């Protein structure tokens, strides 16, 4: 992956994923059926620990791609 590919293709995707995970909790509170939404997400495993795990995985993935770019230059 080139720096240009990273900036134009990868970075927008990873930023969107971070934004989604970071704002999911906030979005749950803006629905009319907040309790049901929270219950459904909890049933499928969503929790603060899950959120932190996903964010950590995204960070590792981003760093892995950056290291790949650095090693090819």
C-alpha cells in the first residue's frame, strides 16, 4: 500500500469505523425506544469492554498498515 492509497482508501475507512464505535452509545440514547435498543445490543454482546476491544483492534490494525507502508519505503 502506498501513502496515497493509505490516505485516500484506508484512512477514511478506519476513521469511519472509529467514529461508528465511538458514537454508537450516544446514538442509542437518541432513539424513542432506547431501552429496547440497549437491550438488543447487550444481547448480542455490546458492552464497554466490547467497545474498548474493537477500538484497540482498530488501533492495532491502523498501526500494522502504517508499519507496512514504512517498511516498503
